[in-house]
C-alpha cells in the first residue's frame, strides 16, 4: 500500500504488441449474445428490471477519446467513518500546534456524511492512523524515500510502517515543506548540477494538499491522471479539495442514499417476486451508455464474478479496461487497471483460458489479413500480457478459441452480454447489475 509520485503509465505495458489497434477497425459487431442470456435467465431479467436492450450498433460507434475512469480503488477501509488520527511530532518541521491544525483542516475535507470522516484522537483514545515525518530509510520494512525528491509521502500499514497504528502517512522529512498555499517565490528552480547530471527540480510540497491526497489513499482511492481529482499522482497537478470524481469513488466504496443515475451501476438483489432491491453501494459515474461496456465474469478464477468496464474510442491516459473486484456483500474492494489501448469497447469480446487457467480476452478486428488479438489476464499478479505466438487457448464465453494455436479463431467472436446477473461476492446467489435510469427519480 505504498506509492510514489512517479506517474505510472500502464499504456507502456504492452507498447509493442503484435496486433493492430482495434479502434482503427470499422464497426463490425453482430448482436451481442453470451452464455448468461440463456433462456432461463431471460424472463427474470425482463420482469426484474428496466434493462433496455440497447441498439448497440448505434451506441458503440463512438470514436472520440475513450472515457477516463473517475477513480481507482486500492482497498476498502473498515470503519471509514470516524478514523482516529494522531500526529507523531518527531522531526516535524513546523510549530506542532500549527501543523496539527493544518492536518486537521485537510482531513476535514474528507468528512462525507454517512461515508467517511477523520477525527483527532484524544488522550487515551487508540488511534487508527499515525501521521509523521520520516527520513530516507526509515525502519527496516517501510518503503524508502531514497535520494529522489520525487516521492513526497506514502501510506503504509502496520507492521511494515513501524508505527503502532494500523495505518500511517509518512511525509518525506528531507523536503522543504510549506504549510499551505504556495509562497510567492517560485516553487521550482533548477538546481545547478554537475555536467552530465540531470537537474532535479526543487519541490516545496504543501502539507495541507499532500495530506488531502494521502488521506484519499487511506480511504482506499488510487491514482487517476485527471487534474480535477485530488488523486492525480503529480503534486502540483492535483486538486487541493476532493471533487466530484473523488466523491464518486468514496460513494462507490462506502455508499450514498442518492438515486442511481444513468452513468452509475446499481447492484441489486432480486426477490422471489422478481423485484430488484439495492444490495450494495451503487458504483458511481463509471459507465456512461455508449462509452463504456459493462461485462460480468470471473476474470481471475477466484470463484467470484468481476465487473469489467471497457471504454469505447481512442485510447487516452486513464481509459481502457478497468476490472472491479467485490467482497462479501457485493461491496467494491479494489480495482485493477485501467489498461489503456489493449482492447477496444467497440468490438465484441470473447473470454477463454490458456492451459494454466489464466483468462484470455480476445477481439477480432475487421481487417483484411484476418487473425485476432488477445491478452492474458494473469490471475496471480493482476497484470496483462500478450498472448504468445502459437499459444493455444480454449473458449469459455462469447465464442473464439484457438485450440491449435494457428493464430486463427476456431469460432467467430459473438461477444459477452452486458450488465445482467453475476455472483459478485461468490455466495452462490447472483446479483443484478444494471445502469441507473436515464431520468432518475428525485
Ligand atoms: Zn514509510
Ligand atoms: Zn499518491
């Protein structure tokens, strides 16, 4: 649970793969059908919800920049409402009282009624979160800040943190911290460097803004490359106060009473009369119709279904494939990705597996030379790799398969259904996943 401020570029992961980009291909989708829309399920779906079968050929022609996901999730915090924190005064570069006030006001920006909040631990109370300044190499097991000035802070969990609270925010003591707003003098000036050495920009992190960002991590939010988020990985680029994107992440994790809108995904249980009831926090702002496809299947072979969101259109930073994992009670627990540019939501998707059970995601661009492109989701590391030349795979859902590894599909890819029923928590009972209505009731 640590991070650096260095921007992660998933798009470089498989930069030189052997296939053509699917979004260059003309639209070529047959009507999308898969295993889940069996005759048994269909009547239930029709009566349980207002699923509109989209005219997908119309909806998925979108060719602009792919949807940038508004949040990513590292973990779900138990007891997110009323997190008790304390400041460790060791090495604090400021007047202790002032520093505590700034931290308190930063954490207050995360007070979201019914979802999350922070409170300073009083004498005798057991804190959950320690906030303190640490040197380059602090303790045996916590991540080192090293010699680079790029890493301003990180979060850590006990026992690696070396603190006696379950969670910690460690601030790099080697930097010139400021309490709040940037000073009028320039905050970055090139440091004279010896010939051949790269000049390191001088960084004066603002305590208040860094605490807002790190507290977002404590609450479970990961980085997003969007300047309208406090979770932008680059300090000067990030927003100073949680905005709509960040709150969508918080509400997706910890709930909200607001009705679901059309970009949201409701998670319902279906009663014996076929009526759907909200069963878990609605996933907010992730699936605008026509821009993001919503697939439901078990991508990591853990016995639970995951949500796979796949953006339509030209790849952009923070778009592509996002995998959502759920825990007991079908509550969101983490996301993997997004992986931009590897699969395109404008093409139907087939799911299969290679010999060790890892899942294959395959698509068939409409191109004269034939063939297909495919990636393998590594269940252990949650990374994607390219399907190797000659590698065999077996179809599970949506057609496809290449059981002789000749680079040609054994069956046409017809696609996996969107939305519908899925066992997100692995309890043997399906949840219903659906978009909110286009005109939500007040
Ligand atoms: Zn640390
Ligand atoms: Zn961060």
